[in-house]
C-alpha cells in the first residue's frame, strides 16, 4: 500500500472546511474530517479504482459532503492535490505544482 502525501494547499482546504462546518453545527466539522480520512483510506487501498480524468489526475467523490479529492498515483506514493468543493471555482487547483 502506497503512502499518501497531501500538498499543503490541500491540507489547508481540509482545515478551512472543518472550521466552516464546525461553525455551522458543533460536531459537523469532525464528521467532515472523519469522512475525508475514510475517503483517503479508500483511495490508499484501491488507488486505481477511479479513472484518470485528465493528464494523471483522478477524482474521488466524497459521499456525505459536496467535495472531491483530486489525486495522482506516483511511483512511491499517492499525492493529494486538492480537497475541492464541487460547486466553487472548478479546476482552480490545476495550477498547483504537479511535478
């Protein structure tokens, strides 16, 4: 099983969403964090299950929240590029360092 590496920008998106949901309702931010962690474990277990959308990027759709996880499979690890809201600024993260 490959390790997961999360870009700092994606990690920042995660924690901003946790704070947002926690301010909406106590405990909801923790539910969001749990769902992201569960999703990352699913990706880590079966990274090729989701097809490439473009270039080398794959998209995992979060079930309980309107977010996607954009990632790529590298030689030794899985790189998370974005934890992106589905309805805000599509493809904004594509300019992130993809090397």
